[in-house]
C-alpha cells in the first residue's frame, strides 16, 4: 500500500516512517509512526509533545493524499510503500 510520508520518525529514527493520515471523522492531516505508535499534528524534529493514534483518530483513519498535504502547506514529503498498519483501521 502506498502512503505519503514526511520522513523518519523523530522517536524511533530510521525504524519508522511518519505516515500522513486523515481521521475519517475530520479533514485535517496528522502524522503517525506505526513502528512506535506515536502521532503528531505538526512536523517537528523536537519530541516535546506526543500523542497516540486514538488521540487524533479514535474511529480510524484514511491515507492522506498529495492534495491534502499541499493544502496543509507541507512542502516536503515522499511516497513510501509499506503494509497498512494492522493496529489501526485504514479505510479508502
């Protein structure tokens, strides 16, 4: 499955990608690392505020698309191919 990513997770570094997701009940983009389970609503290299997936998407999430990232003003992202995280509901 293809996901847009904003790079390596600042918590687990090269072990995980920060995947761009959208809660199914909302239209904002958040970032989730399936390797360590940490989520953010902003991109930062400083780990001073962390959340869980459920904090942003208690009902599940869908993959953010390129237009979503551009709308949020995010300029640097890459396409990654990986299995869908099994611990969260991804609906497309």
